[in-house]
């Protein structure tokens, strides 16, 4: 719903590989929970492993329990 938002996310993921501070880019998935950013991580399963360590259930490169894992910053801020 935000024009240009996907480009910003892509830019941030590319920057995370050069960041001196930890950026949790492994948490960025598409709107249906597909692990579309896997190619940004060393090792083909690293993104999935990181998400599973946080409680994600993944089948066929998709988070099955996305509703449980989803973080809505607007909701958290009470806006």
C-alpha cells in the first residue's frame, strides 16, 4: 500500500550485508510469508534457520504461522 516501500526494503537488505550494526533483515518476507530475500544471506538456508530460531514454522520457503509472527509497527505505536 506504500508506493516505493518495496524498493526501500530491498535497499535496506542490500545495506545489511555492509552494516556495522546488526540489522534483522532476515525478518523481511513478502506479504504472504515467502522468503523472497534468501539470496541476500550467505548459505541457502541461513534466512530460514534464523526465522525458525525465532519460532517461525516454514514449509516450502513460506512462513506458515505468519499471523503469529507478524509485527505491525503502527499497532505497536498505538497509531
